[in-house]
C-alpha cells in the first residue's frame, strides 16, 4: 500500500498468466486497485537490451484503455506485478525440474 497525494492505493489480487514467449511478451497480468477497480490484460515483456521486465497497458488502436498517470502509481503496480511474476516463474521452473527428474 502506498500513499499518493494523500490517497492510499492498495494493489491486490495480482494474477499472472504465462504465455508462449513471442517478441518479448512472456505473460499477462491482472490486479485489483483499492478493492474497487479490476485491471486486466497488462502485458509483461522482457526488456530487449537489458535484464528485467516492462509493462504495457491495453489499447484499442491509438487509444490507451488505461494506464498509471504518475510515476509513483506506475512503480507500485510494477513492484507488485514483478514480485508475483518472480514467484510464478520460480514455481514454473520448479515444476519443469520435477518433470525432468
């Protein structure tokens, strides 16, 4: 939870769906903001020229459906999604190792 301009923003119910990697896209995320707004179809991409990941938000043509409007909110969403991604990837890698054994 973070206070943004005297407003507390709670990010919960973060879910990750891994996809077959394609052009850097590795997964989609969803989350709930303030127990009130459900955000989905947030794309997770591997960064092309460095380690790490980046998020892209859904759009329709040249119109963005939603996106964070300040750096603090953007950072907090990234932290929560990337933490969940790390846990999902660790679990997926563990399952692969079990299958190979």
